[in-house]
């Protein structure tokens, strides 16, 4: 048992020594790694939030100044950014400070601050630092110390020349900077590298405490430069445009409502006209169909007439002859022949004809030229008692032949026997 305790204690001491050595080695490796500064909030990241707040405060608000607040990192980001917005309608300037943590603070300026708005398309702070690092003047400014301040403004970086959107980068060991590097905010090119402006005495007094540090330290120069740019004709025109923008939007809204009403009325008229056109087109289509049917009927009729003409003009016409024979003193007064339901011939009879027929003779009722083929012949008989009877024959009429049919009519004791139309023969005409 004692030997086991000794072995256990030795193993525990070995494990502890190993863990102590490993932790020391890890600490040494960590201490040897280079320091990498943390990336803060980009200026563009806070811009959208401040813009939404500014437009809620005044629809015509324009961004006139941006400045880093709190710590600035060498990659062009900061822990916080302050955005100043000027409203021509409100005749005042309001500021919002947006922090990396997500906190937002706002404040009013106790005096009008209305420099020219920042031009569209200005670069983010990280981009301007990346482009400026390629210029030798940036390295000269960096000799004064690390990056401590970043400001983007329009026309306040110099007392001469036209208004221009530019980045002001301050370099020093502490404070607002001993050297300033100024670059074009739209192109990223260097403009000037110079000694930083001296901080104005009493900069914090007189209501300037609400201003961001760089602007508060140079407020007199900034206000003087802003006043000199206020009468610029080009700027006055742009200010007027911004002043009229909300009213123009309201006017366009009212005009859009009126145009929508006019469009509705116009659409109703167009819909009605389209309906009338569709009805007219439907009627025209129906008329065209009726005309086509009529043309087709005329064409078929013309073809039938032409075929009949050709058949009738042949050397041997196709004919049908119907003869009448009486049985048991039949007494017809009128016999009409119908070919395909069209009356083709009519014959009348009296006492002389009846006596001849009673002797057994046949009397020709009709002889007509017809078209060959399958035909229907119907005979309508009106008797002396004005009773009407019919007899029908359906058959094929041979082309170029004379088809003989016999009509038999009975009378007397056989008067109840219906008449019969019978085929006799087909001979040469």
C-alpha cells in the first residue's frame, strides 16, 4: 500500500509539471504574436442610421459634417462617429453620434452651422486611409504619431478656393493632431500635408461643448468659412432646390392623384370603345361567315346546273317517261309528276280520256329530261271525288337512256287499292 501511494504522488507531480510547462509555453507564444488593432465602426456603417433619424427630424436635412468620436484605429475606423445635418426649412443643425456598441446620442447646436453639404460619392474612412498610405506625404504626416482624428467636410479645410469635399486626418501622440493630411474625399488623392491648426482659446465655452472635438476646437474658423460660402450663387441655387424638394414632392403627389383619376376615366372610355370594336368585329365575322356560306351554296348550285347542262347537251339525253294505265274504271282528274320533290309536269283527264283508258290503252303522263343517277319520282293523283293519293318510285336513271314507268290506278270495287308507280324498262331514247 505505501509503495502505491508513492507512485500515485509521483504521477500527480509529473502531470502538474507538464501542465505548468505547457501553459508557460503557450503564454510565451502568445506574447510573441504581433499586436493587431481591433476594427471599429466604419463611417459608412453609421451613416444610414443617422440619415433615417435626420430625415425623420426634417425631410430636407442635408449632411454637412462628419467627424470621428472617441478612439480612432489606424485602419480608418473609430469607436464612434458624429454626423451633423443641416435643415434649410428648420434653419438649424442637429447632430447624431453613433457608437460601435449601437448606442445613439443626439444634440442641437446653439448656433446655425450651414456649410455646403457633402458631395455624393465620398469615400469611406478605410478606403481613404488605404489610398493615402500610397502617397509619400501620408508617411510624413505619420511621423508625428499615430492616427488620432478623422474629419470629412466640404469647404472648411482651407480658407481659399472653391468648396470641395475632403478628408482631414490628424496625426499625433495625443490630442487632435500635430500634423494634418488632407485628401480628396471623392478620388482619394492627396491635397496637402501641413501642420495642424492651433486649437482656439475658449473653444469649449459659449455653447460649443455640444460640438464634436475637432469642430469645437476650430469653430470660429469653420463659421467664418461657412459664412463666406453662404452667398455662393451655385450654393444658393442648390439650397433653394433642397428647400423646394418637399413641396415639390407634395405637389407631385397631388398631381399623381389627379392623373390617376384622369387615367381611370380614360381607361373606362377606352374599355367601352374596345367593347364596341369587339362587337363590331363579331358582327363582321358573322357576316363574313354568312357570305362564305352563300358563296359556297351558289358554287354548288352552279356546279349542279353545269352538270345538268352537260348531260342535257349530250347526243343521247337521259329521259324519264311516265304512262298511265287504268284498272276497274279508275277516274283520275289530275296527275302531277314530281322529280326530286320538284313538280315537273301536270296532266288532266276527263270522260274521253277515261273511255280510251278503259279500253286498255296507255296514256303518256309526261316525258322529261333528267340527270342520271339515283332519283326519286313521285306522282300525285287527284280523283273525281277530289281525293288525293301518291305513288313513289326510287331508282337509278341510266345515263343516255329512256326510263319507262307505268302508273296504275284502280277504281270500282278495287278503289281501295293504292296507286302504283312501276319500272317497265330502260331503252334508247
